[in-house]
C-alpha cells in the first residue's frame, strides 16, 4: 500500500509530528512517502510531486492553517510553492474523476490542529476526515484500517428469509417469562419424550402440557457413530453432522410439529425463549439432539431463542437444587498428571484455568464481585472432597482426560488416578453440601448413554451435569468455559441451559467466520450437552445475603514476570507441586525430602524460575501466608521495607510495622525481628535473581556478611519459609533449602507455548523443528524469537 503524505511546513513542531506519523505508518507495513528522504539529494520537485500523487494508492492531506491557505489560493505566489503545486494536482484529480479521487484523498488532522484547517474542496464539514488524537498505534487505528482495507465493522452475511405465517393466538398453557417492551416475553417449554422399542422410535411432543404431535418411525441409522465424523476434514464433518441432524429431526417430529417449533423460535415476542426439554429413555439417552436441523438447514441448538437440555428422571423423586446465596462460586479442579506417568496426551490446563479466571476478572467493578473461583493446584479426589466440604460452591468444574465411564485425576505426586462414576459421586456426597452444577470437561463424559459418566452421575443423585458427548479440542473447551461462566456470573437470573446456549451460539458464530477465512476449524457446536434430574433454575439467589468463599484464587495482575496470568505460565506442574509440598511441609514431602526450611529454584537465565516463584507466591498468599520479595544484590533497607509492607494493615501487627519502619532502629535489629517472625508465622521471604550475590560461577558469596545473615534467616524459617531463584546452587544452603532444578519445557509444553505466540503459532513443521532443535524449551528465547518476527518487532 503506497501512500503520499502532503503537508505544509507549518512549524518545526508540526513537521516533526508529520515525520512521526510517517515513521509509524511505515512500521505498520504502509509504504508511506515523505519529502524528507527526497530532500537528501537533488530533485526536480514538480516531477517528483507529480509522480508521488499519480502513483500513490492514497494521498494524506495533513491539515494545518498554512496548508489550507496555500491550497485555496490565498497565499502569495512564493509562499509554500510545494503545497500549492500538490494541492493543484489534487484539485485537478478531483475535477477529472471525483468518485475515484474522493476515496483516495484522505484529510488527516494531527494533535493541535482541527477540521477547520482542511481545505474547503475536501469538505471539512460535510465529509469524513481522520483525526489522530495521538501518534501511536492506537491513535492511527482508524486511519490504518482504511489504508489497509481492514474495517472494524463489516456487514454480516444475509441469512435465510424465514417463512412467516399469520399471527396465532397464544395458548393459555404457555408461561409468561415477564413483561417486555411492546408485549410479553414467553418461555415455551417444549417437552419431547423419546422411547425406543426394537427398531422403532416413538416420540410424544408437548407444549406446556398440550400435545403438539406424536410420531412412530424407524430408528435412524448411524446415530451411535456420528461423532466419529469429527476426526475428518471440517467441511466433510459439517456435512455429516448436518445429515445426522436432519435424519434425527425427521424421526422425532412430523412436519406440523416441527413447523410449530420453528414458529415459536422465530415469531414469539422479542425476549421469549424455547426451552426444548428432551426426556429420553434407554438407548435414546445417547442420541445427538444438539445436532437437530430445521427444514431450512439451520441448527436448532444455535438459534438465538432456543436452549436444549435433557431431563433424565432416573431417580424416583428427583429434587432440584434451588438457587443458593451468591456470588457465583466455582471450584475448578484441572487434572494434569505428570507427562511421564500417563499415556494420555497433555491437556492445555493453563488455558482452561485462565478461562475460568477470565470469567471472574472480566466483570465490571472490583474483581470477583459477581463471581469467585478457587483453583485446585492438585486435582486429587481428596482435595476435591475437602474443598467441597470447606465451602459452598455452585459449580464443580472438573477438567481431565476421561472415558465414558471414568475421569483421570491425579495424586499429590502427579501420578494419574482413574476415578469411576461411583467414586466421583462419593466425592460429591462427602462434601455434605448441595451442588447445583457439575461441569465435566473431559472427552466423551456424556457418551455411552445411561452407562456414561454424566447420566450415571444423575442416577447417583447429581442435580445437573454439563458434559461432552465426544472428544473436543482444547480451543473449544476453554472457549466454552470462558463464555459459560461469564454469562452465569454476569446475570444471576440466568439458568445453566441459557448460559450454555449463549456460549454454544457465540462459538459457532466465530467458527463460521474463521471457516470462511481458513476452512480448518471443525464443527463442535453439538458436542456439549446439559443433563438434568429435574428443573433448571438459576444457580444464585440475589435476594438473600451473599456468602463468599473462605478460600479463593486471586487472578494474577499480569504486571510483571512474577505476576503472569495463569494461562501464560506453561507447564511447570511438577516444580509447582514439589515446591508447594516442601514449603507447606506436607507429611509426604517431609517423608521424602526431610523437614527443610525452603526451596532453591535453580537453572539458566530465562528458563522460568521467577515465573514459578510468582505462582508459588500467589498460591501461598491465597492460603493466608504473608509474602515479601527481595530482588538482586543484597540491600538490607529494601529487604526490611518489603517485609514491613507484607504486614500491610493486618490487625495485631502494628508493633511489628512500627519497629520495621522506625528509622532510629538499626538494620541489624530489624533483621533480628524478621528472623524471629520466620520462626513464628507463615511468612515467605523470596530472594529473586540471587546469583547477583554470588561470585562468577556461584561458588561463594560476594559479601561474607550477607552470607551469615542469609544463613541465619534460613535456619530460623521453621514456620515461615525461604524461596530462592538462582542460576547456581546456593553455597552452604543444602541443610536448609531443597534444591529444585528448573529444566527445559517438554515437547508438549513447547507446543502449548507456541499456540500463544502470534508469530510462531502457525509455523510450518520444518520451521518448528528448527526452533525446537536450536532453542529447545527455553521460554524467554522462544518469546524473544516471537518478538523479532512480529511487525513491528515488539514483545513483552
């Protein structure tokens, strides 16, 4: 894209602003031309200006009082000859072909100027101009989109025109959902009872107790194998799923019944919903109802007014768990056994945890006002059971590998633990608290019909279970979780079926857009399903006093390496497990490593030691620990100040703060106070970049006095703990600190990191192999390569 910048030398400041715009445009990939480089050599200026205006795809007219005066012929003949000549060329082009020239000549208003400075022939009042409030990437966004043909708003594609009939009277049995502008919003509960006998399927469809239709026909072939199509090419998969949806719709509904459902979805007052409740029996429990297609080809499950759930009356008297006190509280147990201990491929656990946290952090106001989340760093049966016992939750989000009959959790050491449906149900019962919703984000948790995990949990007394009927990609699972919890947290009146319908619809709309661009995104809109024992009321009750979690996970600020968001610290589960166990002095860690007073994370620069330390800080802070961080070479004043800040405004620690903040007290005495605190309180002191205190190679301390102080602090930390990040083993610390080397990312972890880095996510296989062989699993260097390849070359 070639662009010519026409401007007047209004002032040195204005000329520099124009130059800054020129430089920024070129950095953003626009071939912008300015007179400055040309002025470095002899020019025939009229010919040069003719060429620039003629060859440019766009001409930017930079508004200023001098430019307007010269362009409108109100300046002396010898004033700004260049602008007068360029303006004449632009006027000539407009006069010759206004339609074409109007779109390629763009008036630009820089900071300090106004639209009144635009020449009158460019219509300063009645036509578009481009104001640049600041010469930054954000400031030129609108202009850059025009130059590069990348508009923010685009026209959506035209849909299929619905077949519209005349208005029908509302059935007296239909339920009003509440008043809306211009009428009443209705909730149409359409119940579809499906039973199978031999090769015959019988369906009875009711609308609020009134029979809409009954049908008996042959069981559609191939429903049990439909999800195998997901492994094929996306376009072929879409065709196969569509065919299955059409055949299933033809088996369940006659034409009149299906037409009535379409009418309810398309013609009810705005704000109305169609609650399609499937009540299947036997093998029909496992059919793919979320694939149902209408005669016009639309997917029923992604229509704006439709929500689908399955009601499985497997208990004699199912009791629906009603709304509980808010805010929405989510227990996220994301299982990722050590890669060396399981045959299952690694999950993108970090992305899923981040998705749940994003649903909380995206809310307006202080983080967590509409939702709280606790993430279990070890998704073991014991930890899940204990967490459910300690706090009241609305949702248990269980993310793990699994089969139709089990899920793969983990133990404290990262070994896989296969848990059956009965054992999962036992964990839920042991919590002794009602639990409205269980989300099983594992492959095929809702497969195998009544024998599957989801249906079996309902049979064991669970209220509602959201699960997957087939394997899903990490991308879809995390996207679904993020949107589901965002909706539930944002609106306490929404029930899970509505939140699932919204998430499904949003993801499929995004898929269709990406499909047009790449053709590579597989259709997963029908995989998630909601099973209910009874009704589906909202999860939270805003009319009763709030009950907040005793323990919750605070989202990271993202402001430094020590505060990376969960989704950006790839892998390192083994190091986190081990370090947390040592710092908490769990019985298993004491038995294995002895009773030590801290951990030393060691490894080459940029391998991720500080990021791991940051996650340990966050986890222990959520447990109630006090934390203080000292970075680099020893500074007694800095160290004491950080410890004093750790106590903040906590009640009962006023005297400690006063001593540590008193300038008349010697530093040696203050360090003695810190030493005493480490033996009395859960205080974690972190020494980051510790190698700055060591001689080259790390064999000895630079300052013998600090060596003695550090040894005293480590020895005193019998209740608190010391955490060190260092390129080398810490001299003389073996008796106090457990050494924990931090190595390269594994191949799977490297793959997950590449997915998050824009310039590297779509590398060809050969290029990815070169990157892995040259750099290996070194996070900082990989991010550095990503920054170098970006246009412009920027990275964090």
